[in-house]
């Protein structure tokens, strides 16, 4: 049986002035799409392409619910969430933190 994995993630821009929350089943692919400006919209317009936060889920419904919850947070609460996870706001795309262990 194949287990699906879903991610809720937060991206920011170079100056950390903009936050974007999304959900995906392939975090690496989705981050590259943001970096390459593949889709018109918010992230392309504001150059939001740095992965700074993510959560992993086994069920899409839980991931979508969490995405909606985070989107409803005040900016201050989002900053607290990010700082608890990634205090230096380092780009997480190439860290491998979201990869499944072998």
C-alpha cells in the first residue's frame, strides 16, 4: 500500500515581508514551481519563493484544515509559529528535513 504524504508550508520573500501558506503532496516540486515562477498569482507577483516552515500530514483533510487554520492566523501568530520551527528563517528546501528517512 502506498502512503501519501501532504505538507502545509509557508514561504516568504527575500526581505521576509510577505508570507504565503499552501498545501501540497510534493513539497520539493511545489517549491521549485514557486522558484521558477511557473504559476501566475500571488507568489509570482511578490517573489515569494523561500521555504521557511512546513508540517507533514498523512491525510489530505487534516492538511487542508491546518492550511485554513494558519491562513486565518494573524501575522503575529504566523511569525511565532515560524520562529518556533525555524528561528533563523533559513531556506529549508535543500535541507532534506521533509524527506522520508530510508
